[in-house]
């Protein structure tokens, strides 16, 4: 029942964005060829000076590829589709089995089992495989990579240096680290470019990914920190939301209501922080009154070591990301 409800919610979210453009796909993965271009698509405005430097024509159809079709790839694709920046039938995703491809198929995207086929049809290609699989995949598709391609890695722990070694010389490579809320266009994405990626390509990709939420170019060294803060941080926040709700449930509030209020509280607090630009400590002090309920609750959290535990979680996850980078 939960799976059916989730599928229905997904379909409703993308229906308006895909109704006019989605093409019905068969249950088995279709195979496109270089002579079968995607239909026309929405384009992102670019400056006249950047057009001449692009490895592809930004006025032409925007053809986006995904090699790997897991949750993060789906989240990025859904953000693009729901925003209207990219039409669903201009996205092609590949995976070795149908296990994850059906998510893309339900969005109205093209699907295939051929990674090389994605390179043949798309200029911007996101590689969203497991990190330990990525070197094998890059070796497979490397002969198909040309100067027209912009290769975007979503794999945690795989450095730009490693990516450039595994691809043809002078390949245009960028590394990004998104998080799951990209699915609802409230994600946080950081990106770093390789030696041969031009500024215009980075700006173009940044505009494309901005539909998923916040998107910032950073030094590559920040990507592992972002993983510990925001990539893994979604799980920390979910655990905190769960704990808030369970405190209310313990005191007699119905479970569904408690979880709804806890999530809304986190959403409201996040909006206040972003829109006010204030330091969290300033907003926290505005909620506290001398001798009131909030200061008693905060004291309990300090006694439980919440602040230190959160800092330790970010550090532990970042260290693990750094370990993966060295492997």
C-alpha cells in the first residue's frame, strides 16, 4: 500500500510537467541510436560570450543522460522535470537491470541497458553509479567520450584527478555532490570542476542544477565536508524529526499528527533561517523567554549532548568520505 501511494504521489507531481511531452515507453528498456535524436526541449538562457565556448549548442535540444539510475539520479532528474527546465522525454537513463529504471520510466524518461548509448545521444552525462563500480563503467564508455561531452560525476569519494585519469585526455569533467531533497527542489548541491572544464560549462550546469535547490561551485576539498554536512545530514535531520515526534507520542499525541507537526516545525525553522539570514543562535534566543518552556527543553538537549553529537556526526561522515577518496 505504501509503495502504491508513493508511486501515485510521484505521478501526480510530474504529471503537469510531462503531460505535453512524455512519450509512452514499453516495459522493456528501449534502445535509441545516434540517428534517433530526442524531440525538442526547453533550453537554459546563456550569454552570447559563453555560446562560442560551449562544446555543444545551448540553443539546441537539451539532452541529459544518466548512467546509473539510483535514488540520487532519480532525485536530480525529478527536480529538472518538475521545474520544467528539461522535458522528461529528453532524459535518457541506463542501468544494468530494470530494478531502478522503472522509476525513470514512470517519470516519462527514455531508458536503456546500454551505457554507451547514453553517450551517443547526450552531451551532458551524469554518472551516478556506486563508487566502486565507476572505474569499470568509465573504462567501458571511454571510447565514446568526445570533446562535446560534459561528464558529471555524482559518485562519492571519487576525485577529479581519478576521473580525469580514467577518461580520454582533456575530457571535460565536473564533480557534484547533491542530496536527496533535490527530489522536491529543496536540495543542496556543491560542484567542483576539473582542469579542462570551462567556466561557461560550470555556469550552465549550475543553472541546470539550481532547479534542484541551492547549487554552489566550491573547491573540491569542500565536497567531502558537504557529504558529511548535507548529503548525510538529511538522515540526521530525519532522526531528529523522529525523536521530536516520539517525545510527543510518549505524552499521548497520535503518531501521524506528531510526525506531521515535527516535520513542519523543521521546515518552518529552516525557512526562517534562510529568509532572515540570521545566525541560528539569534533565532533560538528569540524563542526563549526567561523561565519559559524552551529554555528548559534546550537544557535537556545540552545535557543529552545534542550539540556535540551533531558535530561528531558531521566529522565522522566527512572522515569516511575522505577515506573513500583515498581508496
